[in-house]
C-alpha cells in the first residue's frame, strides 16, 4: 500500500509508504491520502490527524515518471492540497519535504519536525512553478523575506531555522517527529472538539479566502509552463545536466 493508516485512540496516523521512491506522490498515493483524510473528516470518533512520511523522508513531491493524477473531488491535488477540513492535521516530518512535499506540509495546520528535516521549493531550478499553493502559503507561514528566499533561490530551510521563523511548531531528535506529533495531538484531544474545530475554521476565515490566490497561481502557471525555460528545465532534469536558461 502506498499510504497506511492506523489509529491511536482519537488520532489517525496517515503514513506515506513509498520510501524507495522518496514518498513521491503517484496516483495510488494521492487516492490513499484522500481516502485517509475522508475517514478523518467523516468519523466522529477521530479528532486529530497526523500525516507522516516515515523515518527517512517526508516526500519529494510528484512522481515525475508517472504523475500524481488529476486530483480528487474532496481534496484536489494529492487528495489534500485544496481540501476543506474541520479537524486539525499535523505534519510529522523526518528528512526532506521538497516541492510538492513541502506543499503537503503547508496544507497541514501544525508541523513537528526532527533535526533531519528540510523544507524547500526547488521548482525554479527546473524552470517550473510551485503549483500547489507553495508560493502563497509559504508567504503566509513565513516572514516575507524568508518566503522570497526559498521561493526565488530554491534553497531549503533546515528544521531549526524553520522553527525559528514559525513554520515548525516543535523540533525533535532524529526519529522522534511522530512521537512529538502524537504528544501534540493528545494535547489538542484534551480539549472540546467542537470548540477546537470552530476555532480552526475561524482562524482560516480571518486569514482570507484562497480563491484569488489559486486564480493567480493558475495564471502564473500558464505563463511558466508555456515558456522555453520550462521545457529546458524538464529536459535538463531528465538528462542529468545543468539547464541553460534563455529567459523566455
């Protein structure tokens, strides 16, 4: 199975299970994430979710060899990116969360990361755009200059710096991110679930609608994906060579 689920009391732990592919998201993975989050949302006995990639890597984003599909009805890309949720979701991150992997993290509400974790949006290095909310969600989750730095350079943040700038809630020793996320989930579960869910939705409402941001993302995507640089970036990646940019 590409995605595994198990319950810890009122907490649902969702694990990406393609470590040999760096947990790159294919169609099966996207459908598995979608099904797990549907269970979290629809089961009154579940109050909090945790999404993890296991012990070595969180996710490298889309599986470029086979693609991740067209998205799901309730979750959009990867089954999570455009999902409307009422229950808290915690990302437990070990190792790299890059490209779409970081966009999955940004789609969660809270983040616990070990010191092995790194977060980055390397799309510009390939002549591409972070399509799944990475650009505008990083601008909401990080100080503006730090968000610009990771988006425009493609350089990653380590866990310590990510915590210092507010992206990460807690940093753990290697291998302990899931335990840290479970402890945080239990702290949430000690509270009244209706109040927790209403508070979460109120914070999202105050942050503003994402509809305009998605519209702008679609427009930017059309420009980027139609460029010669995008084609060069893809070819260079597949040919394992440095790209030669033309700026058009």
